[in-house]
């Protein structure tokens, strides 16, 4: 991971923190961001938004998805929000996966549930373990579906 990529991780972490300052519902904010054009632009090889600060990125997101993001509801702590935002961007750089794909594997509820276990470990380990949790969960679902179909 180079310094530019680590800076992008930090900016996305601070962007997620800003959602708390705006009293946005954390699960709807995270979902909206990870499925947004803003996130897609940040995932691309080069886009002007990659040079923007977190305040500008939040404005862009609210312009795009404002109606989908709840203004009241469950709010995660700033520590949790920073970690989620940072790790999602790190995950993208580490694996090359899109924000949408990452969110499918580790939605807000999964990230919050695993924060205490993973926030102090190396981000690569956290990503690898979250991917394994997803794999195991879907393997159990496939086995269950096969058993039901066999009946």
C-alpha cells in the first residue's frame, strides 16, 4: 500500500466520521455510500474525486443520495465509523474489488458486529477474516438450500 492509497483510506474514514456530525443514520449512510457513484469514482483508476477532501465528498454524496439517507436513526460512534470507512477503502486497494462488492460481503451490520474483534489488527488480516466470514456464511446457506431441495 503506497502513501497515496493510505491517504485515500484516511479520507474515507474521516468522510464516514462526518456522517455522525450530520446526524445521519449510520446503516443507511454506509449502504448509500458504498452503492453510490461517489464510491464508484473512488474505485476507478483515476477520477477527480480522488483528490477531494471529505467535506466535498460528503456534499457530492448528499447531492446524489440525500433522499435515501435517513436523517435520524441508529448512529455508530465516530471510532466505528472511521474504522469502517478506512477498512472499506483499504479492502478496495488490497483486493481490487468494487465498493458494491465489498459491501455485499460486509454490510454495515457485519462491520459493526466485528469492530471490537478487528479494529486493532492489521487491515489485511481484518479483510481476509471478513471475507472468510462471508464465505462460511454463504457455504452454510448453500448446504441448507441443498438439504431443503432434497426433501
